[in-house]
C-alpha cells in the first residue's frame, strides 16, 4: 500500500510586491492501493465520467473506497459543468478554464429551498455518478482518483 501526498499551494504577492499572502497545505493519505488517471474529451451533452457503487468495476469505484478525487478542466477558454448525483438529489459545479474540483470522499447532500427548509440537517449519502458537459465546444478534462480498494 502507498501513501498519497497532496500538496496545495497558493502564491500571491499583493500590489506592493513584497506582501506574500500565499499558503501551502500538505495532506497525506495512507493505504492507497489503486489509482485511476485519465485525460478525456467532454462533449456538449452530459457524459457520465465516474460512477460509484457497492463494488468496483469498469469505470465504477466502490462506495467509501475513494479517498481523493480531482477533476481538472484542461481547456484554456471554455468551461465545463459537472453534475454530481445521488439517487434523489444532484448539484452542479462550474469548472472555469483550467479550474479544479476536489473531493476527499464520495458523500454528498443537496437541498433546494423548495424541498426543505434552509438549515435542515445534512444527511450525507454516497454519490452515484459524476457527469460532465462542455459549454460550447469539446473540452478535455483530467481526473485523478486514489482509492483503498
């Protein structure tokens, strides 16, 4: 088993050129024994790119096994929309050009103000599928997934 090291660095010097407001955060995740890394085209209609289920299979990752997931929009000018779904809820994320989406596991909850009162307690459940759609032209995305199973 391997240990995944995740390093996030923000670098920013404000207007005077000497005020550094950047940070670096390092996280290690042990027990990683599987990784999936892919660069793929995304069309202008939703395409399922990652699935989760009770057992691992082709394009499917076991619930609870994913410890790190990153999706990056590699396009320099167009955005990509991600649709994150579970059995009865979904939410959407806009990935601008060269933007990233990161998850530490595959749990989610989504509330719409018409469904429940704001402030309702969360009820996290497994994500079933992540789909992607390019806004106006085919875009390339990259995903990196590290799991313990």
